[in-house]
């Protein structure tokens, strides 16, 4: 395990998770009310396009640290695609009273155990959406960035029966950290267990016996916040759960390496996208026929849209709308919460680092 001095050095050098907070508003998201007991004390937002067809699919989207649901929607473009292709979007949202930096508490056992905390709140939101709006229970999917990516893995592990597929962006494997030092080590790629141990963490998370949700993993090769070794650990965790080929096929998409593992029916149930030269964030493509989203903090225009490709792999892209370019939002002006200037003590640096990573409340 690395010492705290190393942690401070790394966090100060990249200063990524501690970037200023950006508030954003979206005219398209509406609150989801009365969705259950909500033990995780989360908010919920939804987007339902006009003329939504019966039994439409549902996509659940989990924002990253320092983000709101609205900001992640503007950056990722999920509601843009939903309007164009006809599906519903649900945005669980962290509250500052739970985590000062708006991180989902991916490392806290109380929030990542089935029947408890934040995962129960999110499952209640999903069930409410499916029932209230008559959505398709067989076509429900989930994705998220960073802490939201780690919480995506937690949802797939604790409530796998709810989801047909998931997509983890710059996230971490499920249940590999239960305290602050472990969380920092896992973010740096240290202390990750072997594949069978990782898979058992998922098997013990519920009494579900399968079939397991399909999964895509997206990670920047230059990510200095969550080490790309975490992508390999996520692959190892889920590879053991699926009855799939040992070795992947490797191709390139928009210049980036993609590995695919197929099951006995030839279906690619695990995909891993290594985004060349990208740091910590969600890869987007702001213009072109396969575009979605708008560049902003942690929403990185690297010429490939994770949103579009994820939606396409989930068969959400309608052929009759496929070649129509999605028009990005013109978001409202941002308000920035700027950190006070001046010298800081070592204690303040440590506290800031822990809060920025979502490891203390």
C-alpha cells in the first residue's frame, strides 16, 4: 500500500478530482418524485421524449464526482439520443449532504449492499420508472463515469435482474474497496485481486444465477485518476461470470483499440475500449453522424462518442434516424465554485484530497 505522502503528491500533480465544481441546468430533465423509501437520500431526474412508444427502453445514467445530472446530460448527450431514437433516461443524482463533492459512495459497504443505501434507492427509481411509464423491463440499461462507473458496477452486481446491459466509464471493479486507504490504492491500480476472487464478490452480492448483463468498459490510456489497470480488473471480474471465449478479438473503432469477448452464440457480451491518450473522463464526439454531447470538464472530445456506441450496442439506435446528426445543447452559463487562494496546511491538503475523491463526507 502506498503511503499518504505519495497520495498527496499524485493528487496535487494531476489535480483532477479536485477541480472546481460546475453547476449546470437543463431544460429537458424533470424530477422523479415518490419513488420509494430512498434510504440513500438521492435525487432522481428523468427525460421522456414526446411520443415515446409503448414498452420503450430505459437507460440509467450515473454522473461522476463534482457533476450534477444536468451537467452530465449536457456533456454526454444521452437525452439528445433519447429524443432522436425514442427511449427514456433516468438520472440518479447525489446530494451534497451525502457527499460534499457529489460522488456516489462507491466504496461504502452501506451504500453498495443489496437492500441498503444508494443501490436500493437507485433500484427503487428504476422500478418506479418501469411501472409508472410502462417501459420495457427486458431493455433496461445502466452506465456511469468514475464514481458513477463504480456505482454502475455495484448496481449490476447487486441488482443484475434489473439490467440487460451496462457500461462502465473510467470506473472500478465492484466491492474491492471498503475503506479510504483501500479506495486510494484501487484507484492507483494496487491491490486488485485475481479474477475468481473478483467474480465471487459479484456472485455473493445477490442470489441471482444469470444470465448476467452484458458489459462494455471504457477507459483512457492516460488516466491519472483511476488507473487503467481497473479496466483489466473489471474485465476479469465479469469474464468469470460469463461462459465466454478465453481470448478476445481485437479491432479498432475511430482509431481506438476495442477487445470483444463472445459467448457460445457469438454475441459479444464484454467489450473493452482503450481510448488512446485520453485522461479521466467520458469520451465524446461533438460533431458528425455518430456524435453526441458537448465538451466540458470530464467530458472529453476525443473523436469517439461513448454515448453513441453504447446506445448502438444496446440496439437503441433506430436505422431511420441513424444518419441524422444530433445537435448539441447550448447550455446555460456556468457558475464556478472556486477554491479559496492561499497556502494550505498538510492536513488541509489531505482533507481536500479525500473529499475530492469522495472518500469522506
